[in-house]
C-alpha cells in the first residue's frame, strides 16, 4: 500500500526557512522511473509545482523559485525533504508531496493529504 | 501567469458535453504528453487522464483527452453533478526543465 504524508510547521515567520518532510511507504525511490514532487496550492488558487527528486537522485526545480528551494532524499530512501528559504506571506499554501512513476514525472498516482503552512509574523 | 493556459471557468447542464482546453507551446505540450487532474474541494488532486488520452481504471469513460500541436483538451460527456470540480493540465517543459501546471478550470454543473 502506497502512502505519503507531509509534515512540518503550520506557522512560520517571514524571512524564516521552511522545512517540510514527505514520509512515504509502499515503494522505493530507487526503483527506476520513480520520483517524488512537491506541489503547493495557495488558498483558493491554482496548483504550482515546486521541485522533484527521482530514482537516480536527479533534482529539478521550478525556475521561479529555484534560488529558494532545496530538495533531498534521505539515505534510507523513505523521506523526501524540501527546504524553502526566505518565506513570505505569499508562500502561505497547502503543500503536497506526490509520487510519480512509469518515468513520467507529471503522472502523479499517489498524493499526500497536504499540509497547510501559514506565513505570518 | 501560468505557462499553460486554461479557461478559468466552464459550465454545463446535466447530460451536456463540455470541453476544457489547455494551451501551451513547443517546449511542453508540443513534445510531451499531457496529464489531467480533477481536484474536489479540500482534497488532493486525482489523475483523470494521462498520456494525452488514457483513462486510469475507475475513471468513467465519459472523460476523454486529446492533443493537437501545442494544445490539449479534456472532454466530459454526459455531464453529472459529481463532475463539478477543478481541473488541471500538467506537462513537462523541456525549456524550463521542470513541470508546469495550467491555471486550473473550475467546472460548474448548472
């Protein structure tokens, strides 16, 4: 059974660094074709892709946010961590992690439930 | 401003056919496959069409996808109230070296 679960602070202050963890089970991120992405959604707004890490430890970032993002996976390959620096109230959003397989980075077959992060002083 | 352009809204009455478009460019839709997601309020998105026109198991055959050039479309025939949701297209962009989502279309069943 594949599951993903996001965890992290619900509230961060402007200029702080956000660290989110996606803990997954039921698959291995080293299996060829697998990847985990982070996607966010501000309240009432559209989905926005942030970053992904794949089975080969290749990493890709949204060009508009790449200077602020770092994605990594742990050595046990059951967690993917996203850090976002210099948080701003505009970064208030629900952050999802999602798995893609079959070598199609855009084919998300499993999602976490999402975690709401509010940026406020 | 999204790289992929979708109409912000669409609507139809029960039983009607509606189409949602997704317009991109030669670096994304023009050379890569498009996936479509349905998102109900307060839930994570769910894939409804992948590889331009393939339906995952469990998705009604009322849903279909197509692609031509740098545009893609999601069609829903025999519209039902349960289809009321937000729909997003997503594709890999070779120029940006990343994924891009459309701005989303809110479908209302009148």
